[in-house]
């Protein structure tokens, strides 16, 4: 069977080259005589896989040695609680910019630990923009500022960071490795893998050493960055196979030219799609132009029946998972790093055909 173009928001498309390598390694990884998922996480073979994955991620993102890199479990949803448990240490308070469903979940979990102060929100217009902030909004009596860098459901993204001296914590689940950034600008970055890194099951956490050192010593071990880092992400058995696939993705990214080259491709893919939508007589995008996501492009026809017909017709044409999130409807094309440009071109071609037949 031919592969489809998978526009799913997550779990999402993986590079074909990565899948082919995993297939070649499936019965026996190199000369081990076993699949990676059968290996002891304490074995020399697996430690080499793990160390290479971390080294490649550090290289791709230019992560300073002073930052801890951890491969954890529980998804971004567990980080919503783990972050405040580790970081709300002095003021028991954090500032949040509420830009979508995942930010709302992060706020709800933080309230179990301390005060979650929402300094700005775009909920008034269905999260169709990134709210403006200024330095005066971020009072000093807080431990950090939390943002969701890319909002998967609504198709928005931060193009500049909040003006604050406080540590910035970012949920980058749906945009990590898609464009260049300076890790030094962040106190903590976390990302569930299943959108732009690899399969579901592993979560990356990149933590500034200063923050790491201030974490409480009396946290439950599984929820302590100190415990996880001091044990090399192996306090318990890690998601070994998911980390192996993530490592293959990192290798693939390096072959593509790294994050800078990927950013150029992503800008081109998103630019093509938005350009068509903006000039369409049928489709429209509800997001303020300067806040549009490069990873998740939302669009509608304005007619629920036509939206449903579009999703159905696209699936028949080999393009799947284009239905928008149930909370907003319409359509959503998630065009992560692994989505080839040909997939975007095919989608635009189908949109043109559908428009001619339905405008």
C-alpha cells in the first residue's frame, strides 16, 4: 500500500528514512541480535544509543553544557505539574500567557502547587492571536513566566518572547526543532515528542542549571528534575524505543542541514499554504497574520457541510487527518518537519480543485 500524506497534529508523520532505518534494525540492531525494545536500558549498546541521541539534540539546538537534557515520560501533560513542583520554590507563583487549550491545562495544574497568574489571554477571540504584553505585567514576585510557543489547536505561535527578566518556561511540543532559537533565552524548555521529534512516549526537558539547583529536595523522585538528571534519565526504565526513534530523527535532521535548513523549508511550506488561503475565494484562516503558526495551519470554508466534504474528499485523495480539532471545527494541516514539501503541494492542488467545484 502506498503511504498517505499524514497531516495529523500528533502523533504525527515521521521521516520515511527514519522508518526505513527502524525497519532495517527491527530484528537485530546492528550486531546485537535483538531489537532495541528488547535491550536492557543498562546495557552498553543502549547507553550508546541514548548518549548519541542526547549529543545530537544538543548539537542541533546548540544547548549549553550548563543545561540538563532529560528524556522523560508522561508527556507535556505531566510537565504541566512537574514544572511548578520544581520551579515554584521562592514565591509559589508564576505568570502565564493563556493562548490556547494547552496553556489552560498548564495553568490548571500549576494551581495545585501555587498561584497561576494569567497576565494576558487571547480567549476573548477564540485564541486567534498572541496577546501583547509589556515588562510591567511581569512582577518580580514570581518564580517564572510560562508560554506555549506554538498552539497546535488554534494555529498560532510566539514570534517574540515576553519582555521579562524572569526565567521563561516554554511548552514547545509542536514546534521544537522547527526554527532556530537561543536556548539561553529560556529557563526551561519541554516538549512531548509525538509531533516533531518521534513517537509518543518520550518527553524532552531542557533545564537551566541554575533552576535545576534550586529545585526542592523533598519532591517525589519521579517528579524531581534533580533525581532524573542525576540518574541520566534512568531513575526507572525509560521509553527506550521511543528514544531510539527520536535519535534517528535527530540524525535525519542533521543530514538535512540542521535546524536552520529546516526553518527555511518550513517557512516555504507554510508560506505557500497561507498564500493560497489568503487569495482563495472559498477558504480562510482566522489567525492574525503576524501570529500564524508554521506547524499547524487552520482553515475553514465557513460551511460545516463543505468542511466535512473537504476532509472526506482529501482522505480519498490520499491526505488524512485534516479535520480540525473538535473544539474549533474546520480543517487543520499540521506540516511538521517530516511533512515533505510535496505533501503541501498536493494539498494545495486538492484545495484548488475543491474550490473550483464548490466556491
